[in-house]
């Protein structure tokens, strides 16, 4: 009924890097709803980079050995959307999360046998509810199902999960969110936040310290059917990672007159030692906190007016190391409520498409101008390498190059000193379709056929496996 998941994978040496291409036209079933091509939604590499995991918006999952280049396992875990996948730090367990009517978290043993064994599962819908989308047959119906926005494993052997359910009922927008900490091996719940009823706001993203004692999240919007209590939308909250109790919070003021509320994307990162937190808001501002004290604020890509038209740039991509906070700005846009008769920006925002590195005291350390729109950020577990996929994804006519820009964050100096290279790709890169192995020696990234209108199609549907530097090939 469906195409087989994998064909032959060809691994070759390419000058300074080891390249591997996996043909993905045969990985996915040919179509999802409405005969649209199915899409990749998650990618993960095992800590030693021996296994690659790929998930789709049709609920299909496949793992492949990067050593033997053979399929290890393929299955369909739901009728929904595979949201996230990650390995345990020892590579023995695989954790999966689905956005579906049930919103399950699964833990599989991938160490002892060819066919992974289900060790435990947790149904998020028991806490944040389930629902039937207004149009269940719609291509994007999965958006109204419960599911995990992020799954992360700690060095202490626990799993942190942010679950969200946002849907419509009788014309009203309803929201439920829950933050969890599980014993990753057993699935036993260590705590959940809030402890009694779900949060009627969207937990956009979270990050945590190396010791797992500090967890920070940002939240916005709220459900009109439930009181929000002491927590407020447009806020940053730091909680005790051991108890799940709030330590402190900060509510941001709206950036008027251009925005009437504060929203986030993945705009929070915690320093490895847990002492500092960086935040960026969708209006283009950036902040650094030392514990609960705000010590620095900068207008990175806030709106500027060109011939009376306000333009800004996306600013929700962040990361943290021991030395600095990384803020990345993206494509230029006109705030939706201010578009009026002009929908396209008259020019690019001067601070768009830029990587900024700030020390934790707020001093700018370095920056780098990106060649295309960032499609995510990955920093390896040691904090040495950063990889940024750059691509204009979607039906847009652009000649801007696609690829993965790689930096050595431990090198002293400016951006040019830290920049290693950009691995070029002919096709486009979907958002967040990049993964690092734990040792930082391998990067996996998904390339898809360029879909720019009026242009010859470029690239292939394939996964590339590369190394940051030539000495990493051993």
C-alpha cells in the first residue's frame, strides 16, 4: 500500500567532511491527507550517531542504522502527527511524542533487540483534554489536538515535557498546558506544573540548566473559560526543577503602539550553570536575567518605520552556552495588525538575518550576518558547535542560498573567527529538521525539493549526514 521506507544509503567522502545522503522519497508513504505529499516533522540522532530517527505528519516513524545503512524499524504510532523524538544520553531508550487525540508520550527500548520494545507510555490528554477538530478532515486538523511542544532528557535521567492543547469549541478559543518531569526509565511522574489543574495559557518553550535544578519557560495567550490565577500571559517563569514549584517570574510589558500583547516563539534559554536566563519576544526585544534581576535589555529587531510602514524581523531563535547567549533574528515582516494595504515589507530590517552573541553581563561579543532565513538552531551538548540551517522554506521565489552554517563557539574572536563554513544544499530545509549527535561529531539535516513558484525545481528529498570539521571524521 505504501512505499517502503528506505532505499540504499550512499556514504561518500567529500573533501573536508564526511557526507551521507539518504533518499527520503521512499521513506514516507507517498501522500497524507488530500493527496498532499507527506512531510517530515522530527529528526533525531542517537548519541553515538549510529541511529537516525525520522517522523512524519502522518504518524509514521522509521529508524535506520547509519553503520549498516539498513532499516532497523518502521511503524506508524498514530493517526496524528509525530511531534518530537529524542534519545536517552546512553542511547538505550528512544522517547517519542505525538500530537493526536491522545497525545501519547512513548518510551522504547532500542538497545537489546532489533524491534524496539515499548517500556512505558503516558497519555497527555488525560490532563489537558482531548477534542475533535472543527473540521477533522482538514489537512491541519492535527493543530487542535493535544501534544508535546518539547521533550528533553536531562543528565539526571529524567524527561521534561511541555504539553499543549489549543482548540476551538462553540467558536471559543480554549487552551490547556502542562509541564512535566518524569523518571525517564520508568515513566513515573516526578511532578507536574501546575500540580492541580492545567495552565490556561500556551507554554511556548522551556529550557533547563545542566544540573536540572532550574527550568525556565515562557507563556502567552490564555483561555477565556478558565481563570489564570497568579500567572500572567506574556511572562517568563523560573521553577525549581526538583520540586516543580515557581521560584520567580517576570511579566513583560507590551511594545506599544505596534503590539498590544507579548508573545514568544522559542524565546528562552538557560545558561548551563542555571544562573542566567536569556529571553526574546516576538516584537524584537532581547533580555538577560541573572536570577530574577533583569540586567540587560536590547531592541534587536523591534519595529522601524519606512515611509510610514512598520517593519520588524522574527526573533524567536535562541541558545545558551557557558560563555554567551545567542539571539538569532530572521525574515522581515509587517506586524499583521498593521499591514493595512501593504503586506510586503518595503525593505529588509537592518538587524534581520543576524546571529548575535552576548556575554551574560550584556556585553556584545560577536555577530554574524546570515545568508538566508534561519530554520532553527542546534548547539551540541558540550557547547562547542552551533549549527543553523538557512533556507527560505515554502512557495517563495528566492535565489538566496540554502545550507547549514556551522560555528566553533570555543574559538576566541569575532564572528569570522568562529565561523567554520556553510554546507550548501540545493533544496530547501524544513523548520527544525536538524539534529546533533551527543558528541558533536555528526549533524543530520533534511533537504527537500525546492518549491519556488515559476522556477525550476532544485534539490532532492534526502537526509544529509555531515561533520563539523575534518578532524571529526575519525
